[in-house]
């Protein structure tokens, strides 16, 4: 099947920050995602709310199954598929075999949850418990994973398992080791998840180093991708994940805000500092690794954006939409940069550009735009408000879009819930100034960054997206290309 865009549910905001799964799914649908990786945390959170006492304790199996049914309905109604249920953490190679048996009992419930959710994939990341709790005997790790694969084969339809090497894992921390395990397990329902971040975080990045890189990083990536393309059977790659990582200003060592003495630096960095591809501050060789996935291996299945970033824990109501939008921008940039044959799956609707379309009754002159300004007709062109870049998003230089009076009706309604033009933000007029006519430029003031100009020009902060209006006759199909975030 062609590449299809998905995102991890927690990547749209953490449930403990007050971001409901239903709202996150709304945002996934709005910004063109076709599937989600369901993070177990979101399922458990919903299950707790369905429990009779609303207990904060581990929800019962019945409550979890009820939550799974609820999630399946929410996804179906939004045209979303559940790509996988994840992560089945710290299972492989446990020294404590009693704990191993407890995990197998837990797996029985996870399989039922997956079946209700309509997915056939459970993701198993490589174990990252302390070394004394995880065997260094690869044969035992393989035997543990054979056991889950055999249980999965007994299901109808079979349950598949996607094994992923985490860059901070105890025993399996590189893709080569992961692939070795997959080959030794040798079951049709046992494969791998390839992740640009975890590959690069291990062989390219070192967040504890002043340089942010391991010695010889570029050459190691080149050689590693040559090996990957030569060795890996793409049919064993069940899905891929594509995100970047932030270059830290200071090494992640004791005294750094993200330092945690109880976990590896790469884990602390991963949990706080992933970025979507193409965003300002990212420095990993995502493009080279993704090219090996898509062009070298010929992968063409689910592509998930598994972001972990401190922004996800913010409780602002705008967080899920901001993250969904950023991911959509990232995906379209990747499609364009790599020349992928699969068309961008994100079709941003005109509602991103035209918000609560109303006529405020006066012309918007150059200079300050009133807070909450929406649209006006100056006789020559329709002036419309567009989405503000929220805090944390990269600023970019972009082109302009002209909305001619004949293309729209100023009284036609458009979906709302997008950002407003910020108070005291300023824009440049497209006439009477040094700015060339028709080439309006944003001039932010007091930290406010906006995307709006008057006299018929609209500036947007979108990267290589195709825009397709959901309001008949309002906007023709447009294509906007922009440069790097600044």
C-alpha cells in the first residue's frame, strides 16, 4: 500500500496535562492523518474515567476493554485506523522469570485490546531496565520473543509484533541487533519498527557531548544505512517512525534541566527534545535515514510521527492542534524533500486560512491589526485572518496568496477554532512602502508572530502544503513552498 500518515496519540498532548483523546483524534482528522499509534497511557486514562469509582489505580480489564470499544468507535467515526497498540514495555530478557510470567498474563489482555481496537500490531520496544535486571544472553531474549510471536499466531487473525531498538536500551540498542533478533525469532508475525530518531540517536547523536555528536558520526550513518539497505527484508518492516531531535545548547549532564541521574542521557533527551522533521533546532540526519527507508528498502506502508517533547506536557488548550499542524507540515516537507511518489496525505482545509469569516465593518489598514480581526472587503480583494504561529513553532519566510473578490463571499461561513491574530502585531501594507506590491511581509512586534496582511494579500506559515478548500468556490487549489524555519 502507499505511504500513509499516522501519529502517536500521546504526541498530540499528554492525557495527564488534560488533553482528551477525543480532542486529539479530532485534530488528527482535521490535519489529514489516516491512523494513530495508540499509546497505552491514553487507553488507561479513558478506562479510569469509565471505572465506576473513577479510581486512579490501574483500571480493571473490563474497563480497559470498554475503553477500547469507545476508542474504536471514535476512530471509526473520524476515518482513522489504529496502526498499533504500544508500548509493551520492558518484556524481553527479564532475569526475573516470575515477572516474565506476569508479563505474559498482561499480554493476553493486550491481545484482546488490540482485537477490539481493530489493529493487528503490538509494538515491543527493547528492554531498558537496569543491566542487572536484563539478561545479556541473546538466546533468552529471542526465546522470550518467540513465545509472544507463537501466542500471536494462535489468534484469528494473527497478532503481529513490531520490535524496536531504543537508543538507550540495555541490550538491543542498534537496528543491527534488532534485525538479528527478528531473524532468529523467524516467525511470520514478528518484524520490526524502524525509527529515524532511535537510529540516529545511537550512532550519530550524543546529547551528553559538547558537540552533540559521536566521533565520526556522518561516516557511521552512511555506512549504517548501506548495511540496512543490503541486509533488511522490507517485508519485515511493519511500520516506520520519522522524527528529528533538538540540538542542545549545553551537554545533558548533571546540572542540565533535563538531567536525571536515574536514566541515560539519551532517554532524558528523547523524552524532552524530539522535533518533527524540518523544524528549527533539529540536527539529526533524518533525511538520509528516511531515504534509506523509502528509496533504499522501498518501504511503502504506515509512517508514524512519534514525537516526545516537553510541549506535550503543557496544559494549553491549543497544544493538540499545534502539534497536529506541525506534524502535518513536517510530513509534507519530507514528501517533497525526498520526492516520494505517495502524494501528501495532509490536505489543509481553507478553515486554516479563513476563520469565522465575518465582515468587521471597516477596512484593515496597514499597521496594527486589532485583536480578533477576521475579514473585510476593501473593494479590491478579500482580506482574511489566518492562523497565528503559536509559541514554539519555527518562524518561516513564505510567499503570498491573493484572494480575489470573485473567489469568495464575505458572508460565507467557515469552520473556526483556529488561532487569532495577536494584539499589537504589525504587518506591512502592499502599497506605498518599500515592499514590492503584492509581496507583503510580516513584521512581528512585541514577540507576536502573525500571518496576515491587508489589501488582498495573505501570508501563511505552511511548508509545501497543498491546500484544498472545503468551502466551495472560496479557494482554488494552491501550492505554497517555503524555506527553512528561522
